[in-house]
C-alpha cells in the first residue's frame, strides 16, 4: 500500500452522536417538570432527563449518574493507563486475569455478539484501529500490508477465553489487546438507567455519546422522540423520527469520524475479518434492543456486515435494525428488519 497521510476533518469527532433527542411539546407553553443533567464523560458527553424529578432530587440523581459513568471510565478506558482494561492489555501471561463484575459482563456480551456476527464485531481489533489512526496511538500514516498482516496475527476474538466461575479472562496470544469503545458507552447507559430505576424513577432518558436508553415516557407522558441523523457530514437533520419507550437505541455511522488516504475516505470502523476500514454501503445503522450495550455492539457490526448480511442476521435473530444505505449519486435509501417495522407500527415497547 502506498504511503499517504491520514487526515481527519475538524468536525470528525470520536463519539459524535448520530441519534439525538427531539424536543417535545410547544416551546411557548409551560413545560412539565423534568430534571436535566449533562456534562463530559468518556471522551464525549452525557445527557440525562428525568420527568417528574425536581431540585430536591438533583443531588441523589447527579451522584448516581456521575458514580456510574466514572466507574465505567475507570474500568474500561483505553486512554487511562490505570484502567482495568489497560492493565489487562499489559498482561502478557497465559495465566487468567481476574476482572471486575462489570468488565467481565461487557466482555461476555461482546464475545456473544462476535459469535453471532461471525466475527464482524471483535473487541480484540484495537491494534488495527490504532494502526489506521483512530485510537490512542496517534498514528498518522496508513499501515502497510506487512504491518496489517502482523497485527492480524495478534487479534481474534476466539483467542480470548472467559471463565465465568472465576470471573477471569485468559489470552491465547500474549499480544492480544482489547478495545471496548464500541460497547462501553452502551453499557454505561444501561448502568445509569438501572441506577435511576433503583432511585424509584421509571421515566427517564439517558444518552452517552449518542447511545440511548429510554425508560417510560417523556415529560408529556408520551413516548420519547429520537431523531436518526441524515448521513450528512455538514448538517444535523433527522432522516427518521422514532417514538420509543423502554428500550435501548444505538446508532453507528461512517460519515462523522473518518480519515482520508490519497483523497479516499475511510471510516473509523475496522472490519476485523480483513483488518481494513469497513467498506459496506451502509452509511448508518440503528439497532433497538432492551440493552443499550448490546444495541451498541450490534450497530457497529451492521456497518461491517453491510445490507445483505446485516439484514439476514437481523431476520435470523429477530433484531430491530434500521439501515440507511448509499445508493449512488449521493442518494440514500432506508431498509429495515421485520422486527423494526413491527415495533414502529405498534409503538416501541
């Protein structure tokens, strides 16, 4: 492969949201009470809305939200040298590595998604992501074929073994390294949602970097309105509006976070099967699932699988999947699975 400089657009930010919450009601009318919290976390931003909660609830809600987000970051960050994930990645012994309950749960779900997608989702792909300039290494030149071949020898989800009784993980390859970026934000959303439920709140909306969990109803006692962004790197318009309740929503796309090699754009999602940026025509993939964590992982896998393989998987496993597909000449078309259409026709529950 010829050497060339990798270039990011100024607005191509890691974790930029491709799904967003739409305002409800008439902005000129008095709005129902709702507690709203937001701030930076995990290299992106979070937003939490709790209808019916007021100022008296804010200290407890804020503490619960911050505690859960900080715990996930401390355990699973690829940028913090003291994170549990970083320590596991430095562990080059074949001996089992004991994991926290949270990290073990995330890796277990990741491995299950890897199996169901035949390796289209793979948390061991981190070194390849770094090589293409999308990870913490700060690489600026595209990797050669020789480098890709070498890195691929040290990746593969089947080289990672979990022991549930001991809550540990073992590496078949000492150089194996995991990256939970495509699933950890969804997990953080699920943890925050559980924390809110434990405080007695059934109605809430939690978003971390565009990964969403909707509980109950919005401040107007109606389903939450979620906009799925039109694939446009320059603007933010809704391609489709979803009315959801009691579900996780995750969207992955290839048009916000990308790099250019000799004038050709490469998405940040790397296909674990060949070690190169995914090249499917799917510009955006949205998955609805009770777990935002699982939806997060599956949305990433859909970008790799593409329209045909992705929809086949969705029909086989009854997944609620919505894809925006490039159709040439700047045009897009929408395709979706039977489960997604059924949920939209009868309301997302």
